[in-house]
């Protein structure tokens, strides 16, 4: 094996001359991919004058140097370095101000969160429920109490309140 399986970083071979070149290439790869930030995911052609050390997620119908690399990471380091993202990679997309995750061959800003754990307690694991608002009437106090009772019951079910 000459590269790592997940990020494709080069490995130093036994007895290899000029090991620093392989090592430096791997460090540059880590610098590009760890805590990833992309300028955009909507461009289909490379920008004419990219700033050094900037990354894009290649948009659909890619052309030019990005042709055939839709969804891949394109990093400008004096030349285009194209890398396929691994499953589960997170990326801050600057022009949208969103965090996206790569999964199933696409970048999605809808993060797959399945609940929230705070201090070991699992919370917010169920989809939101509709709580009826008071509708008026002659005895508003009774309606307000019913809505508050529903709200308190839901918050207890989610583990946000105790009994």
C-alpha cells in the first residue's frame, strides 16, 4: 500500500530516498483536508485567479480542469489537486455559511443528527409535536392551562424537564 485508505495520503516506503518529499506531501494533504473549509460548492469550472491554498467543492456539470470530478475537493496550490472526499467528511462552505457532510456521493447541509446528549442524558430524539394554541372563548384560563400542560408534558418526554 502506497497511500492511506481514507484520505489517500502518501506513505513512506522502507528504504525510500528523499523521505521528506513524501512526508511533506502528506502534511500538505492533511493541511488541505483536516478542518476543511471550501469557498463554494456551486462552481462548475475553476476560478480564473484562485487564491493560493483555497479549496472548492466541484459543482455539477464540471468542466475544464475539474471535468469528471463533480463533488470532489479541488485545492489550488499552484496547480489543481483533486481529491475525492471520504464518507462522513465535514466541510464548512464559506459562501453559504453552512456545515455540510459528504455521504452517499453528495454534500448535504442537512446534518444527520439523531438526537442530542447533554450530560449523559439523551434529549430531543423525537420529531417535534404540534401543540395547539389557545383559540379564545369565554374561559381563556382553562385553555391556557391546557396548552401549558401539553407543553410541559412534551418537554418532560424529551427529557428537558423532570416531573
